[in-house]
C-alpha cells in the first residue's frame, strides 16, 4: 500500500501542477498600469510555491515508497543533519524567500495605495448598495453635490439622494449605471456605501477595494485598453450579492467626451 | 513492582472543629494548586475581555459624534466602598490564617470581617444601580450616545463579575459556620484573589470612565 | 511493571446511576465522548448543507425534493432561493468552524486523553468540565433553532460582518431573529470554550504525575495545552464582540453601525459606529481560531506518526517550540483578513510580515515530519494513513496561504475561490484528517474494540483523492477571479469554467458519501468490532498502560510515575521495540 500511496502522491503533484504549467486558467488580460507588478509577483510566487509543493509531495512519495513494508528488524536511520538542518533550512529557504517577496512585492501595493492620484485625475464617485453600483460624475462645474440619505428615491432614480432644487453643485451631476472612463487617463474613484459593506473588483484592472459604510475611501487607476469589463461585488452584502455587478466601459477620449455630452442633455 | 506507602493524611489545609480531624500545615495538594492556577487563568481571561471592550472604546472614541457625559457622583462613593471591602476581606483572610479551630476567636473575627465584606460588596452593587439611575435622570440611556453605551456596558459587566464574587463570599460564610467540621482554606484564598482583582479592575474602569467619558 | 506513587484525594466520587454516569457525567472521558458525538452530528449536518450548496451552485433552478420541508420560505417547491443559499452557507461555516473544528480535535480528544496522558485521574475542575460541555450543547441548540424559525438562519456568513449583521431585518431575510440566535449561540459558545480552556490549562500545569515534566508530555498533550492558551485569549475577545453586536441589534446602540445608512428604503437610526471595529474584534479572535483548529491535529498526527514509524521525530523539542511560536504569532496576524477592507494600507503591510513569518515554524514542522519518515519502519494503518495524508494536505493548504499573505496578491485574490480552497484544505481537510487519524488510533482504547481496517482504508483513499478533487480546483478558479459566496455564477467570464464546478460537485457528493462508511464503521465497531488488547499499537504513552476502556478513575487506585519521554521507540524494550513512559526499565538502544 505504501507504493500505491507514493504513486497517488506523484499523481496529485503532477495533476495539480498541470493546469498551472499548461496555463489552462490564465489571468485575464491586464488593462492597468500597475497590474504587471501584481502579475509578475504572482508569477514569482507561483514558481516558488510550485517548487515547494511538488518537492514536498515527491519527497513524501519517495519516503513512503522506500520506508513502508520494511521488515521488523530493518535498521532505523535518522535523516542526516537532523532537526538542526530542518530549522536552518526553514529559516534560510523560507525566511529569505518570504522576506524577499514580502519586501520587494510591496511595489504593487505601494503603487496602488501609497501614491496619491495626480491632481488632474478624473474624479468619479461610486455608490454601492443592495444590489447595484451607481456612478456619479461632477459635471461641468467640477463639483459634486452633497448626498442626502433622506432624499434617496430609487423610484425616481435619485440614487445618491441629491437635492438639485437647493444644491447648485448637484444640478449638473451625471449619474450612470455604468462606469465610463476615457482610456489612458487616471481616474480617482471615490467609494461610498449606501447601506452595507460591498466591494469593487475589476479583474482586468487588478483592483479590489471594499466599500465601508461610514468611511470615505478611494481607489485610483488608469485603464490602458478600450473595452467593456465586468465590475463585480466581492463583499457579501445580502441575497442579491451574486448578481450585483456593473460594467467598466473604457472608451477613447473622443468617445468619452461624446458620451459625457450626451449624458448632460 | 508497585511500591506501597502508608496512606498520607489529608494534605489540603483545613480548619477543624474541636472534635474533628487534626489539621496539618499547608502542604498544597494538587487540587488546591490547580484551583489557584484556575483563578489566575480566569482572571487573565476576564482581563482580556475588558481589554477588548477598552479597545472598542478607544476606536469608537475617535469618531466625530463623541460627546462627554457627566460621571454620576455616587461612583466616587462606590469606589470607596469596593476598596474598603478589599481591606475588610484582607483582615478576614489574615484572621483566618491565624485560626486553627472553627470555634476560635480568630475564626470568629474572620467571620465578622467577611460579613462586612459581603455588606460592602452588596452596597457597591446597589450603588452602581443608583449610578445608573442618576445617569438616566440626566437623560443618558444605553443608546443615547456611544459614551453612555460604553459606560453602561462596562459597569454592568463588571457588576456581574462582582456578583459572582459576592456569591462566593456567601458560600464561604456558610462554610464558616460552626456546624461544618472542616473548611478548605484554598477556597478562601482564591476568592480573595478574585475579589482583589475585581477591585483593581474597578479602579481601572473608574479611571477609564473618568478620563475618556 | 508500572510504578506508582500514592497521592490522596480523589477528584470526584465514582459515578452512580444512569444520569450521573452517562448524561451529567463529571468524568472527562464521558465528556470527551459527548463532545465527539456533538461534533459528529455537526459535521454531518454541515456536510449535508454543503451538498445542498454545491448542487444549487451548478443547478440553480433544480428542484431538490424535500427541501421545502426544511424551509417553506427558503425553498418553495424545493427550489432554493438565493437568500436560503446564503443561510445554508452561514450555518455551514458556523457549524464547521465552531462545533466541529473546535470541538472534535480539541475538546473531544483533549478532554478524553489529556488527563490520562499526564497521569491524572480527571481534569482539575470536573464540574466546570461538565458545565462546559452542556453549555456547548446549549449553544448548538440555540444555533439550530435558526433553522426552524420562519425567517430562517442569517445570511451574512459565519463572519457576520457589520452593518449587515447589526441593523436587523432591513438587511434581508434571516437577519432578524436568525442573526440574533447566531449572536446568542456564539456568545454562549465563548463562555463554554473559556471554561474548557481554563480546565485544560490548570490540569496541565498542576495535575501531572510524578516524573511527568512538561518536556516529557506527549506532543498531542502539548498541542492541546498550547491550543487552550490560544483559546483562552481568543474567545475572551469574541464574547465582548458578540455582546456589542447583540446590543446594536436590540438596544439601539451604534458600536458597529455608522450614520446615514439607507437599507430597504429606511434610514437606519444609528450613527457613529465602525464596521471595521467588528472586523478587528472578530478577526482578533478569528485568526487564532484557525490555529485552534489545526494545532491539536498537528499534535495528534505527530503522536500517531511516531507510533506508526516506530521511531521518534527528529526533535520533539523543536516541534514543541514551533507549535508555541505558531500560537504566539497567531495573535499578530489578524489584519491579513482585512488587507483591502479600508484599514490603513500601512497596517496591511505590518500585518503581512508576521503572516509571512508564520511560514517559518510551519515549514519547520513540515520538514521535521518529512525528515523523520526517512529511515523509518512505517506501518500503514487507517490511522497512520490519515496522519501521513495530513502532511500532504497541510503542505497543499499551507502553500496557498503564502499567496494570500502578500497584500499585493491579495488585491487580486481576496474574496475569490482561492481563499475558499485555501481554508478548506487546511481546516476542512487537514484538520479533519487529524480527527480521523485520532479516531482510528484511539477507538480501541475508548471502546476496547478495533475499528474495521478494510473499511477504514477504503474511507481514507476515497477521502484523500476526493478532497483533492474538490478543493484543488478552487485555486485555479480563484486565479481567474471566481468570486466566493455567490449562489450561482452569472458573470460573463465564468461561463467557460462552469464545467469545473460540476466536477467539484460530483466529487463532493461521492466523497461525502464515503463519510458514511466512517460513520458506519464507528457505530458498528462500537458494538461488534473485534476485541482489542490494552496496547494494540505498541504505543508508549500513558493511555496505553490502562485497560480498554479505562475505568472511571483512569489508573485505578494507583498513580503512575513517569521515567522517560514519551517516544522511546527503536529501543530494546522488554515488550518489543519500545519502552512505555511509566516503565522503570533502562533504555537500551537497538544498536543500529
């Protein structure tokens, strides 16, 4: 049975690694400026993880193959180096790769979180609610009107609770169910939760950020390719969570300007 | 192969009655050591819980809607009552340490001071209730503002723990009555440790409320 | 053969009468079995729920006959509603994490064997012990009530993030009384666990037999002891969190609910609370909790591995220190569940480093287990198969954690099936393998009968292969961005991968069915299994020096004296290639 176990382990190692090596589950195309940092870090981690995973399963397989079914008087041996070697190996191997990935891998994190958006980044506000995303553009005056939760009226499509009658800034705000952005232009997306926790996730943008009720959060990105991409909610928010999505529509600058003009009318 | 040893005497420190078992000096059976460990472990866990409440308070305090409440004046009296109860308990405990028989003078003194501790403990609890009344009279209920919420929660949970201590004291008082022939000191020692902890905890909470709320 | 010393004072009187013997027993062995029975009920319930979930995920409109009996509102005509899927998901997680993974490896086996392995007659506080089981039972009962109330169980997941879990019915179905029952149940569970942990710690510190120094305790005892220290602090924090949540829900306070929220078209009457506060409190408990789930299994697996390889580990001391460091570090990493939660991004980095560092003791353990197998004489039994399988599973599950520990990668992988695959492999499989191994190993001691080895081995192979087939694909799905906690996959990018979900469902159903082999084996062998001697595995620890099943006070009227560490294998003993811990015979090396 030990030999059989060894064979099963080898199969486990090979069959688990195969879909990765064969790239049968490829990452979605990267349309962001920082995504390549995440992708290369993922690649490096996968390589090290793969070596560790396959290595461990194969070593286990070999030991099972060699040391099961032995006679009761077969000599017992100790692994040369003993526990000391294992401790040193753990510290060196793991310690170094862990620290390396930990230290160098923060570039992607820093790019997303520690660099402020440029002064001329396009300001868009997003509101997440059960079970939809809405997006608000400040309009020609460049200012967002205030949000009044008591004025929210889904029936009349006043999702943000704007008060254009009394609030000048709100009069030219554009509300859309789609996040339309121009290509190659930095966007600063402000995140506002209307009711519960939600999360903004666009795979191709390599962006994910929770909407936290009561907190003013923002995430900035630059989309580098025209196209339509799914925005999905990744924070459990109620029964419609599975269906809560919107589209990121990246247009050329001209198309974007055209769209914006249409919305203003 | 099994070695045989003469049966050992009861090693738990005990008080005896005039015609009861002859008590021996404190040796410490494993059961008593375990109960002492148990009390300290329990104290550690309770401290951790209050640490969690405290950290929740600190986080909550950082928000813009934090307003201050006025400390109910009776709290100062309550603090004195609880501290006094710690003193009376100590007097009781030391009397008990000196006692060897339940009918002795030392034991009687221990009983009296224990009764005083009980009274002060109950007075503290009553005083906390009055504190809540005072706060309600000033318009601060549980949900009025985050400040009052924490005050009620912290003081209520603390009172629950005080009542556990009071129950232990009542049990001890019962055991110290002359009708029983033996009495385990370790129970008293552990109750004392617990009661002093509750006192120290109150000082912390009192100062916390004073400074933060 | 067994040296003894005499110590006075029995911890409690011998049990008389049916109720004292079998129901409200003070005997740690009975209590251990009660915990195990509760865990069995919980695990089969949880497994059944996962079947329902997996079936629904691939066939969302399927009519599941009989489901409407479980919930009229949740599954009208047998077709599961999206909210009911989330209810089942919540109950699955809650039952499995609390009532299975904390109960079985820790409370059940720990209660049964820790006192015996240290040479004690019972736990330090038998009455508290009985109370802690029945309090756990009460917690389970309160939780299960959520199934019978009309609105159903809560839908916010076992993590019950606020404000979804705090505002009440406006959050959705099940979020009124269902969520309250959850909060009350878990608060009761906290109290039960605190009592239990207290017992374990006091017992380990003070009731060890003569000669049983801390370093001579078996590795599983060490694991239970370290786990109880972790549990003491972790549950002491969850309890306040649950209390504050219940107050938010019912007393109008705003610990976790900010102002200005509009849910179900109603402006919520709260203000100023912090959803992140709940996450911090919850995960401060939640992360140590997962180590509470895995550490006992690590100890059990080590113990069984040594016995089946007939040689000690490369260093028991290093294993003990590694387990201790894991326990210590487990308190510094909770923020890795919150990398993209909106907390300070700098905090995310500071949480990442201890998370990555925990890899070191985990690797040390793995390398020691692997390295110890070299040159051994491995005997494969159902118990040792699961123990060795644990190593494979722990490697697989642990390595995926390495990805998630890096905030940059977590940006992409958070909230996807990569996470689901990771925690199921370490907790749902590896930890459970420790429980299976322990069951096969200790069953003869607990009942005086062997379990059926053929069925046991079949159970192992189906489970080992089956769980790889279920949970390994989840990592691939995570890589393409498959979001978790979805009742079905309606996103465009998911359609090319739905076939994989179907495969996983089939694997889950088959693997789940194999668990009934285990259940049958346990029940049948209890009554009809082949009789087992006192020490069927030629094991060295103290539990194997007493009759099977043990008498009510474990060692009878004697109290053992311990002479050696618990892993004297590969030596020339009077009974074979081992020397028992309480045997005064000298250790003579085997000369090879």
